């Protein structure tokens, strides 16, 4: 790569032949510019393979990238992973063997509005035969306000699924009746 100095219109230009780029320099500026066209013949001696250069070691220490920091982070990651595995395993065991084998399912079948002050709610309860159940049944108005509420204790049934009808007194006209919640006493 060659360097030429040319003077044009009162300014000196530095022309680099390879790319033909002209850079304007003032006429007074006599600063020498040295352009290295080839790399040095004798490369710098490199540090041992795997060992950081002294400048890298200084930066590593400055930003906390020392071998002890790496070990500490690795230990923390292993401990966190182990803690996660223990907690997840405990949750799986608890969920699988919680001991609550009784399953309770309810289903709303419908309702019949008898008058402005009364509604009948029909529903089914599915639970293991011989298990007593308690249910809260509610009636709602057209503004979703609860206008009737009753807690009903259902006797143990002889079969898994049983149908029931509960009559509720309401404070105003109800537009729907449904099961709020059922539970095992």
C-alpha cells in the first residue's frame, strides 16, 4: 500500500492508493503519518495456552471474574438446582399421597321460579356412597345480587350420584338458582 502527498487548491491531501481515498489536511500541518502496510515480522510472544494475558487478568479481577468467583457461582447454581429438585419432589409426593381419596363433584341441573319470593334449585352430587355432604345453594337476581341462600346438609346416599331439589325463599324475584359450594363435613 503506497502513500502519496498531493497539493490541490491550497490544501495538502493524503492519498492512499489502495482505496484512492483523499483526506484533506491544512497546508500548515506538517504532521507525518506513518501507515504500516504489513504486520511486523516478529510477532509478540503469546502467553501460555489457557492462561490469560496480564491485562486480561487485571480486567478479570476488576470485574469479578476470578477463579474463586467462578467456583462460588458454580456452587450457588448447584445448591439452587438441588433445592429446586427437593421442593419439586416433595410437592409431587404430597400431591400423589395426600390421603384425601374422597372426590366430590357437583352439577347444576336447573331451577324453577315459583314466585317472586321462592325458587327451586335442582342439582346432582357425586360422592362415594355412604358419605354425607353439605352444600350452600344460592339464588341471584338479574343484577347478580344474592337474593336467597341456604346451607343444606345432605344425608349419605346409597349410590355414587344422587339428584336433589332445594327450595329457597328469596328477598326479591330470582332469575337463577345454583350451587355455590359443596364440601365434606
